[in-house]
């Protein structure tokens, strides 16, 4: 078992690109999953829930427009958000970059979804883009 990780230097992989724009370096423990999540300005995930999973996000760099259960806050380095199980939430990068946060969640509580959230019925399961930041569909 590897005990020490230099996560800042780990290669960041794309998460489910159909749901989020996040690039992440993720370390999976027996009960807790932790990672560095990076998002490009103007992008993120749509509001979603983790029915069984509690989560903390701590902003390291950049700025994020965040929402938990209808409460909105712009997060900057040093800010942390607690997301209780089943709370509707999302984080959208709004800083010029890099926009990075540290994530810790008890993803073991929901092995079927792991770190991925679920969407309320009728919600499009695509990444979120702020107006003017949509990907160029001509590419």
C-alpha cells in the first residue's frame, strides 16, 4: 500500500466528460476518496446530488461560483464547503485560472456512483458552461 502521495504532481485525468469538465488526480482509500480537481474558467458540473456521500471541497487556487441547497457563494483560496449527503450542489470555475480545489468524500458509501453524482429527474446530464464559455461546436 502506498501511504505518501505528491498529488500536486500527479497527472490529472478527465473525469466523465459527459457530466463535468473536471480534470482530476484522485487517490482512493478504503473509506475516503481524495483528489485535486481542476476546472477551466466558465465550466463545471450541473447541479447534482450524492445520495449517500458526504463531501468537503477546499479551494487551493482560482475562484469558484458554488451552490449548496440553493445557497450561493463565490469561493476563493482558503474557502471550504461542506456538502452533506443528498444536498443539491455544484461548483463552476470563474477565476482566470488555474482553478483548483481539494476534494474529500466518503465515496465508499456509494460504490455504484463512487465520486459521481446523480441528477434530479429532467436534468440534462451534461457539463455546465457559463454563457460565452460553451465549447466551439464547429471543431
